[in-house]
C-alpha cells in the first residue's frame, strides 16, 4: 500500500486496491473476532478515507473462508469494554463513524457473521455473501443481548425476524438472509459478485454518490415535511456540481461521462 495515511496492524489489514480500500480482519485463528485493536483501527481507517477523493468504496471482510467476524472475543477478559468510566465504547465509535461515512461501505461476508459481526455487516451500505455464510445473534446464549448491533440492524430486516434472532440466538442461512433483505447478493463466488457490484458503482458520479449518501443518511431520521424541506434544497445543490453538468452533457452527446468527482 502506497499511502501512510492508512496503517495496517497484525489484526487488521488495510490495503488500497485502486479506488477501493480493503479492511480485512486478520484473526483467522479466533474466527476473526473483534478485538479493541481491530475496532479502533477500522474506525481510524474509515474516518481517514473521508477526505480522500481517490477512495470510492470501502470493503470490509475477514481473512479465510470460515468467518467474516464471530463478534466480540469471548476469550478476552474485557470482551465488551475496556473502561466502564468511558462513555464511548470502541464498537459504538466504529458504528458512529460508519454512519457518518460518505464513502460507500460494502461487506464481503466470506463466512460466519455472528453477534458484533452482524453490526459490522449491518453498518455497511451493501453486503455480498458467500453461499456458505451463516448469520446469527447468539448473545442470549452467553447471557447478554445484541445491544449496539440493534442500532444498525433494526431497520434492515422485518421485526418478527429480528425478534426471533435476538430471543432464540439461533442462526439463519445465507438464503434466508437474502430473503429477508439482510444482504444484497449471495453467490458461490463471492469475489466475482463483489467485483460485479463494485464495477456498477465505480463508473458512476463520485460527486453524486458522496452527496447522495449524505442525503440518504440525513433524511432517514426526518419527518416527512422536514425531509421535503431538506431535499428540495439538496437537489438544487446536486445540479451545481461539475459532475451533474458533465452527466447531462454526456447524455445529450450520447457518450460516456468523464467524471471530475466535483
């Protein structure tokens, strides 16, 4: 990787591949369980990517083929927190940074996606899963409950499905995850499908995606009239970008647009 703005550590590989930043949890022997180091490094990388116009998407995944992320590392003495006097926990901070990201986040679910791993997957804007992947919220089996995960998961899937997953702790298959809208695609070749999805995103207007993701996230929590007032001014700002002018010109001239990203 060429730029020192992104630092890998033994538990999280941070690699820029062209316009895509890859964040890979490298704790295969622990089923890519989240350590505080992983969460802090992932938070830093997503935050740093916001000011980089050369990064068009961020892929989050785990090493190997068995697990995307098994959640908190229950072998750790401080699996859920390091300091009870600290109001902001590491997972909560990561979910906040992901929520504020205007660079699209894509989960590459290469295996088991459990507990806190469901939070990592749900905080992403899109998700592609391997056929053998399974998804679960097994916290009740160890006497806790998927608290922070609910903040990013509760609006993704139907309430009845969410309740059953939380209250029974039993996993669902990739086919079930696709059926309830937890993931966008399931494929035997997760990388081929991920590349297909990335290509459909990377040839579009960077300016429209950046400002569009901002708009999507802002209106989600607004009442109807508030969202109308916000979006009727937003669309005017969209049209002022160089990309909007180029996009319309390219359409009129029947050619592919040459995006400036501004």
